[in-house]
C-alpha cells in the first residue's frame, strides 16, 4: 500500500546522505554546502540579539504564515529585486524551499495531472510530488522555442530552476525565460520558479528572474501573477536554519497556508527571528563572496582533475554557478546506475542520472557536487571514480585503453 512513496531515488538519496558521515568515504553526491564555512559565530550572536529583541515571541508558536517581521523583510527584498509589487500578502515562510515544493504539490496536483518540468528534474521535487501521482512532460528550451502553448495549457504547472539548475548546473538565457513566460501567460497556467542557487554566482551574473520579467509587465498590488517564486537561505547562509519562502498571488498563498497548517501548524519562530537578525546585519553581503571564492576553487579543481581522469569516458560543461557538474557518458554502453555500485565499492559516491528522470530511464549521466569537499578531497574522489569506471568497464568487457593514467598517492 505504500508503493507510491517508494522509489529507487528515495533509496539512493538516503544512501548517499549516510555516506557523508563515513570518514573513509568521499561523497560527491549530496547537494550540500561546505560546513566549515558556516558562520557559527555570527549565528550565535544573532540568536542572542533575537532573544533580547523578541523575547517569548521568538520561542512561542507563531502564525502559520511565519514570523511577520521576516515576512515584511522578504517582501521588501523581493519587491526591490524584481520590481513586482510584493507585499506580505504574497509571502509565506517555509522550512526551506523544499517545504514549498511539497505544499505546492498538495494543493495543485491531483492524480494523473500533467506537470511540465525542466529535464532532467530536481530529485527533491520528484520525491515531493510522487505521492500525488502526476505525469510529466519535459520542458523544451531549445532555441527559445520552448514547449507549445497547447502542452502548457494541459498542465497544472510548469517547474523550472533557471539559475544553475539542479542537476545540470545550466544557466537559462533571458530570452528563453521570456519566451517561456509569454507561453505560460497565454496558456493560463502556473509557473514555479525554484531559485535556491541564485547566490552562488561563480562566473558572470544571472539574468532577471522570471518573476522580475513578469513584474515589468504587471503592476498590480499585491502581485497577482502566475509566477510562484521559491527562495531559501540554505545556500547563502546555512541549511540548518530551515528558512525559505514562497512568493505568489495572495489566493495561492492562502491555499498554501491551509496546507502548511495541517503539516506543521507553525514553523520555528526562533530560527526565523535569527534569520531576520542576520539579514538586517548584512551577513549575506560579507559571507557569500567568501564562500563563492572557495566554491570557485573547488569547481575548478574538480573539473581540472576530471579532464585528466575521466575525460575519455565523460563530457561536461563547466557550470557558471551553483553546486554541480553534470557529466554525460561518451560511451552509450555505460550504464551509470551500474557504475554507481562500482563507485560505492571504491568508497566514492555520485548521483546517477536516473534519479533525475521521472521514469528512471536516464542512465547515461552523473551529477557530482563540488561544494562540500576541499580541492584535495575532490581530486582524490575523482581519481577513485576513474578507478571505479575502469573496473566497471573491465567487468563488462567495454573498456578501451585510457589515454592518461592516474598518478600520485591517496589521501589518508
């Protein structure tokens, strides 16, 4: 009776999260920030300030919508960033952006409903919506043509991660965003813009959000449009605060509030009050540039080592931001689900492409994370993955002689 909750992606997700706590294991699987850069001292001071400022209010049950001063701060922030007339009526605070995805699934999806999703698709969204039994249509970005209006009209909503997409790391062009928005408006459907990686701009800058593009067209107050924007502090500050937000039309926010009430009654007022202190103190402006510098070094270390160790078997683009490198097999005979088992045997982990396919058929790509581990650890992880690939190919009589052999020792 629980089969609709269970999938291979659920099992792999639980597995690679457990690998992260094993000292002998190198996990490049999870979409995790680097814990050594968490601003623990700043959070400690902010907690003291929050308790002194708000007292019992920060320790009590609070409104389902979230801590009102933080909602006001987010509304002002989003109005400033997008030009939309965002008010507190447009803002719901959530336990990370992930809760927003879960709540949207609960209020929008009925069994059999169609979802048009950027492909490959974030596994968290697939897991959140799996119990609702939707069907999926791949969102087509090719040459800004995007999916047809008829397909969008038949869908409950469109789901996209335009900034450094999970899992591909791709940055969607402004022209493609605008083309999609125009089709969505014509079709009269919702569009979910999931934007957790916006702060992690490693090279260049992102274009306007889809919400901003719509804000240039619509000036209604409060914002009434079809774009549903999800944001979070998990990547810019720390995931442990579990502070995210949804920006949407007021009627949709009220539906989300009812769904949230039945899920958790009230989120943590304390962590939301702490988040407000951090944002008002400008922590993002001082903290994020340091983290981005470190992540750029880690991305470059991973890609440079992979060019030597894995270039014969995989190809990829260096992502301009985010947390992931999406590697595609050059050899159609390589099954990355099977390769995963060999990687685990070599004490290294990635996420196979099938996890990001609603049907589990994408078995020719892998996602590797570069933010969690230091450069030297990433280099060793890639070397282990190369060894696993050789042994996998040997076991299947597929291997060709590598052009470059591994050199150097192992980490302790």
